[in-house]
């Protein structure tokens, strides 16, 4: 056992790999939040009047709300006046190709392992890189445009496709939805916009990389994906941030719209800075993610691997409105040290023959707290709705906690809803078996955890699955003891 | 009296408070002011999210101390025919004349207001997950303390009949009872709810059960009365290694909320919680359970099954709490529901909160309609649809009835269920 403890100490002292800060001159707003800041952001982005009014409306609504406190996480009160709401890498000129990007910036993304050049040449993944909530580069835009696919930053979309943005922005997550959605609606700075026209199958994975760089800033990006009839898109999202002692707020909104026969696959590998061993610093990841299957036979699938953030608090949801639509949620949430996670999903069955599947794997180590909170609601008219949920928790160490809060509301008798949950630990016999065959304790844990999460990792696109597996191993290093 | 506001209740309390003994009056005064501050729980309250008391609170009620009911009235109630010790409460007050307890049984029944050393159980804070209704009960309720003597076995079950005398008007009653099983004692308690007359009976009850070292308590709660609305909390303390088994059967009622909280605060204790709700009409049945594993090596098993017909609503909220010290805990929970009609609703919230790593905990919940395949099997053998369904429902219920060790009670309930299905 003592050897295990030694390994534990060694590894938990290993640093957050992505914790560097890039010295890029940034154009930022003064600290604090008021109507002038909202107007400042809007003006900076040269936005049309309707969007400014929309933002102001959201801001005024936000003022009437109080911060929610029902979740199973603890954090000191956030001072919303101590945050910089807008920070853009400077100079912000319109880029035509990757070569024109600030070399410093490019180096940052290289360090992160998303070399934009390389990605473009080799992997065939179109990347939209967002730093401090401003989109800095989008690859493969031209090639996608040939098929009529729009993949660009949201601010660009506001300029070039205002009618689409106006139609869908806030249609799934209204600005009045919740405290953080209202805040985001007021001050969102950028994000990605994806539009897949009728009958088009997006030929490559679309990907956005988010990074918070400047100190004291909050990241408030907004992603909007619209898939028209019979289209398909797979979208990936990755996140990192520098190491800092103070906590930073990340309050994003993601909206997905799937029309008749359309399919959206949304994958997230979230690796925001989780704070140090004592829980100092780290990102507050308070995100509203929701998709609507508005058409018949449509499908939305959320896959998430959550390893970072000092607090993760989000529930990617699917509103199954169209008949025969399908919602899926696959999640691995890992918490170590002082991390807290309260995450899960909502599946709202409205249409007939709608199906949903939830697979949630929670892993808690150190002194962390990991909660699954989910809602499965079958409305009165949702004939033959079907849901299966499985929430498993794995505990490592005796100081962490694993919690499940499922809500199951069934108002139609033709529905079949199943939920099961288990809590367990890695068996000593399993470790022993590996040790005996010459696999070190550390590697054995990684092996077992990967097996435990396989069901979810299998859902990820290949490039991401490899990264996610490595990330899991790093996040859990040293948590055996 | 109207319950939509707290005012009239507080006034009633103040009128009665002069009669209280000084030892208890402080506890009760604190409780009434706490209740007054909170009011009745609304649906904003997470624990009351699915249960709306407004239709119950909207009626006019009488709080009555006296009754004209006689022995004959009581003899007509469900379970009265069982061979047992019958303890009768009318309108929330213990009625010695109507009760019949075998003098040879090793039990002592004393009035709550006369009982000594029980103040620790009297405060509202002695209830985990207490709410304003607990405070109200603490302020207003009367009841008894039943003590089972050390090392003794009570040979016949103790049936507590909560009767509402609804002949003059709607009755609001509050009762508070404490059952203490001394070391190595054994007893079976049955709570039964009924109403006489045509008006409604809203009972707000608390039962506290202390199961001391090596004692074994069996507890049944039977609800089969259309005119009963009920909010009840059963708080079980297992301070030392002991065994407790609860069975809650709800076959009829208005709006019913059963809270069952069990605290396993010593190693090697065991608790079993099972429940069956088979409701129709507009009945609302809410089962709230909490099993608090505070110490290591304890075992708890929970199984609740429900059949919901017509416009009935079911709620199951089961929480298992495993504290950091409670290593080697085994805790299982399962909730299975069948919706028999288009308008029935089921809300399930099984919760696990676990702070220890070396545990085996699981929960499962299912809601759906009756399985087609067994139905087809029976029909293909010439059994009518109605009969086949009845057979399957009976089998579904039988899973829970099997837990009832008291044979006459099991037979009686089985017959009640069969009558309803035919």
C-alpha cells in the first residue's frame, strides 16, 4: 500500500499540462458589468440593432434573477463586477488564411496539440479556434462552403447570415431560461455557428477549440448548430485554460436544432484547468446545453468527457419533439482532488415513439464530489416513448463522494422507462490480477477505468477517443491508494 | 377552521397551550413559531415538488378532543377482526375505553404528556428531513408511548387504529407516538387509517420507533380508506445492532404522503423497507424514504411497487445516504411501477448519496405498462383479458405481500386485493 501512496504523491504533483499563458496583447473591456459594457461588446462587434436590443433585454432580465443554489456544489459567491466580459486577442483583423495568424497565437495552439496547419493538412478536421471567447481562426471554410455548409464564428455569421442567426438564436435556450443563460445572452462575445443545408452530410468532423487566456476574464461563448432536413453533422469541442490562483467563470450556451431526419452528434472533451490540489483556482464551468429534435426521425447525441474544471455544472438536454426522434447522452465525468461535478442530462419526450438512452459514468477520486442529476420526462402525448438510463459511479479513496439524483416523470402509460445505478470501487482482486501479470498499479487503474468508460469512449470520433483516453489516465494518476 | 393560512392554527394552539405541562410547553412553543414562520410546504420546496397539499388545505376542518363513537363503530373497521392488541385513536387522541390490550403482554402504554425522559424525541429536530408539518405536529399532537420490556416478545401484534370521526364535519388530527423496544425485545406494530362518517379526515402523524440492542421491530402501515388524507412521518432509530422491517400498503386514499426515515447508527444493523401502492380514482400516493447509513457493515434493502389506475398519481422518492464511516455498506433499492391508464402519472426520484468507497449500493427504477408477452401467453390459453390482467396484477402485488410475515394480515390484504381485481 505504501508504494501506492508514493506513486499517488508523485503523480498528483504532476502539473496541469495545458497551464501556460500566452502573452498576446488583448483588447479588453474594463472590469464589471452594466448596460454600457453590453453596448460596448455589441459595438465592438459591429452588431445590428436587433441583437443589441436582444442583449439588453437579456441583461435586464438577468438583473431580476437570483443565482441558483440547489445544485450539489459549493463555491464562494461570484462577484460579477470583478470579471472582464470581453477580451479579444489583438490585432483583430479579418484573416483569409492561417498564415496570417499571429505567430504567437499559432504557437499556443501548437502547444495545445491542435496545430491548425497540421489539422488542416492531415486529419481533415475543420477547426474553429476560440481564444478568450473570440474566434481566431477557422480552417477548411472554403471547402465546406462548396457544399453550402456554413461553419464560422458566430460574430461572422451575425454579419453575413443575419437572417439565420436571428431565426435560431435563443430558439432552444431562450435568454430567460436560467441565470447563466441570461448572463450569456447579454455578454456573449463569440462562438461557433454551423449550418448544414438540406440533404447535406457534412464530409468532415467540425471542431472548436476553446481557450481562456487572459486573467480575470470570463468566457461566454455561444454555439449554434442548425441541421436542416436529412443532414448530418458531427461536432467536437475541446477546452483548456492557463493555471491561475483565482477562479474563472465559463458560462456558455450551446443550442442545437435538428429538423426532419437530421442528425447531430456533439462531442465534448472538457479539460479546463481544475485548480490545484488544495482546490485553489480553476474554472467554474456553468454551461447550458440543449438540443431540440424538432423534426420527425431526427437524432441528437451528446457525448462528453469531463475531466477538468474546478466545478462542472451542466446538463446537456434533448427535447424530443418530432415523432420517432432519438436523444442520446453518453458521459464520463472524472473528478479528482477538490473538484466538484454536478452533471447529467434531461430527456423531454414530447413526440410519439421517441427514444432516449443515457449512459453516465462518474469517477470520483481524492476529495472530490461527483453527482449525476438527470430528468426523464414523458409527456402525456408521447405514445410509446422509451428510455433507458444507466448511471454508474466508481469511487477511489474514502474521502470522495458519488451521488445520483435522477428524476423520472411519466405521464403516459405506453412509455417504458428504466433506470439503474450502481456504485462500486476498483476491486483489489482486479488490481492484483493485473499486478500479477506485470502491470503496474498505475497502469492497471488506467486499464480498468478505460474499460469502465468504454461504452462512452466508443461514441467519440477516433481522434478524440485517443485524446480522451490519455486524459482519463492523466486525471486519475495517483488516485489509487 | 381553514388551513390555507397558519393564523387559525396558531390561535388554536394558544388557547390550548395553557393546559400544557411546563416541561413540554417550551418545546411546543418553539415548534409553533417555527411552523408559523414556514407555513405549509408549497411545491417550490424540493421535497414537495410532486405533492400539492392545496386541495387538502382548502377545506374547512374541525379539531375535536371528544368523541361519541362506541365500541360497535370500531368493530366494523378493517383489521378489527384480527386477533391483536387494539389501540384506538379517535381524531388524533388516544381513547382508552375503545382500546383493548391484553394485560399479559409485556408492554406499557403511557400518555405522551405524562411520559418522563422522552424530550429528546419530542423536538421536531429529532426527525431527519423535518418540515413545517413536523413542527405543527410537535406543537399540537397528543399520543402515547408504548414500551416493550427488555427481553420480551409481544405475542400478538399491536394495531394502532387512527380513526377520524367525520360525522359532523371534516377532521384535522395530529398524533405523535413513540414505540420503544428495549434490549432484545420483539414486537409487531400495525398502523391502520380509517374514517367513520361521510366527511374527510386529514391526519398529520408522527411515529418514532426506537429499536434498541438486539431488538427486532416489524412495522406495517395499512391505508385503505378513500376519505383519508394523510401526511405521516415514521422515524426509526437503530442506535445499536438491531433489526427493523417496514411494510407500507396503500390501497385507497385521498392525498397521502408517507415519510419513512431510518437511521442505522450502529454496525451490523439491518433494515428492510417494502411498499405496495395499488391506487385508482384521484388518489395521490407519495412515498418518501430515507435510509441513513451512518456506520459500517449495515444492510438495507428497499423494494416499492406500484400499480396506478385512472387519474391516480404516484411519487417515489427514495434516498440512500452513506456516510464516510459507513464502509462495507450494502444498500439496495428498487422501484417498479405499472401505469394502467392513460391518465395515471408516476414520478420517481431514487437518490444515492455516497461518501464511502468500499460499498455496494444500487438502485433501479422502472415505469411502464403491463408486459404484453405474459398477457399473450395467458390469452393464448383461453383466459379472458380481464382475468389475465387480474392474474398478472395479483402476481405483481404478491412480491410485496410475501414480505408480510403475519399470516392473518397477509391473507386479509390478499383477499382485499383479489376482491378488487375480480
